[in-house]
C-alpha cells in the first residue's frame, strides 16, 4: 500500500482516465496489505453488530 499523497492541484492536472487509474490503484483488497489498525477497527465493529443482532438469551 502506497503512502503517496496526491494534492487537489495534482489531481486537477490529470485526465479523467488518469484519476480513475489512480483511484483504482489505491483500493486494497488483500487484508495482509491493509493497515492492521484499520482491519482491527473493522473487525471490532463487525463483532459489535453481530452481537447486537443476535437474540438476547436469558
């Protein structure tokens, strides 16, 4: 995963196709490449939602 930052001015100089390519390249689909803190945050949210949706036992 790249940490490159593209400014608005730089984006404006790109063609629509170049902007689209840059956007597509920024998408991470492999969890091993994603920042671990974001993966853990997403996992915690999912577990919370699952727990909230399960019927209460008691």
